[in-house]
C-alpha cells in the first residue's frame, strides 16, 4: 500500500484550511422580518352559549355563524402562511 506523499498531505492541509477560513468569514446571519401575529385571525372563535329555553333554530344559527367565522379565519391563516412561504422562496 502506498503512503501519501508529503506534497499531497500539504495540499490537503492547505485546502482544508482554505475551506475553514471561508466558513468563518461567511458566518453573517441573514435576518428576516416575520409578519406580526394577527390576533384577528389566530384567536379562537368562542362557542356561543346555549341558554335554557332558547329556541333551537336560534342556537343553530349562532353555532353556524361561529363555524363560518372559524372557517374564514382558517382560510385567512392559510393565505398568510402561503405568503410567508413565498417571501422565503419556499414552494
């Protein structure tokens, strides 16, 4: 088995030092501003209370309204998430 020559070891050491020197000088952190947290979109939708003796149609309408509001917030959250991914160059 051949032993590596002194020149080969020197070239390997120099190239390794060059790579390490490049890594230490290129350690600048790129910062990005994330969009502010939206309390309108990310807050939970409260469950409407049902009172004793309340008409079932009214309770159903209130629950349906809360469900539409919650689904609307989910759609908005998805749009915001896609925008953030697009700004970061994601797919």
